[in-house]
C-alpha cells in the first residue's frame, strides 16, 4: 500500500516511518509549516489551570520563563502525546482527554472543582480546530486563549508528489486536521489536479478533518481521533 502523509514535521516523518515499519510505502508531503509567534501580553491574574490541545503550544510555553511559576498548576491536555510533552516541559499535575477539543472541554468541566474561582489559560495555535473557550463558557468557566504559534500552508507540492497524484499512484491520502485538508484541496487547484480528487481515497483522523472532502472524494474516517485508529481504518479499507 502506498500512502501520502501530509501532516507537519516532525510528525510527518514519524508517521511515514511507522507506515514503512508495517511494510507500506509512505511519501512525505508536510502541507503546514510551524511558525512561532512573538510573545503577546498575558493576564496571569486568576489563572488556576492550563489547557493544551497541541504539543507545539507546549514547546513554545516550555521556553517561556513567564510560565515557570505555573508548572505545578493543573494541566489539561487533548491526548497522551501532548501530556508527555507537558511532562517533559516540567508540568506534573496533568489530566488527559480523548483526542479532540470537545473531549478536552468535557474533561475540564468534569474537574471544575480543581479550578473553581480561577480561569483556564489556553495557549494554542492562531488558527485552530474547535472552540474550547466557547465550550468552557457554556459550562460557566472562564478561559483565556493565547495564540503562541501558527501553521503556515505551503505554496506548492514537490514535482514528484504532483506526478504521483496525477498518476493516481496513492492508495490513500492521510489527513490529520481540517486545515491540512483545506490546504490539500487548494494545492490540487494550484497544480490543476482538482479533477483527480473524486478518485482519491482520503483517510481522515476525524469528521472535522474530513469535512473539506465531503461530496467530492471517497473518505474513510477514524472512529476515534487517534493515529492508531486512523491506521486501522486505512488497513481495513485499502
């Protein structure tokens, strides 16, 4: 099976190597590139917990000395990989959700007693999936979102990837976020390959990530938003 892996580095190489270890061919085409944003003012008064939906946000905060005094606060993360990044950054009081922002919001609301009277500080991407601030607001909790990085879309695909897409060489295209999906669709138009989309097999980690392909491509969606589930979906359907 030949799969195109489209997630940002360093995850792109890691996922591709995992597929190769399973005996498949994996081509790497990171469609988004990490860009750290300049630090912005943060109101730390009343902050009683932190929330992370991305390892990249953890890496930025881990280098920000303003957060040194907050590493003992309760931390809520979107999944185990983000929790591990938090541990490596010196956080210790960590609770882990089930892989998406909706489950992260539910987790925080379930443990509201740990943060009652304070607010949740949410360092995140500038363009992000889900609305954690809105979820927590509906539950009566205050949340301050701070953009600490952005993911910039690439402008073109490499000639080898374009040729493979044109030749329908891939058994599947793996998609890990809605922004990646939107970027992929845009790049197909840039390379005048949009007519190929209807014959492509897309494998998305979540319904949200699959949305830009609705009605225009064959899409398999992982039952839960984890890489393990996505791999199982690809292997079952290819």
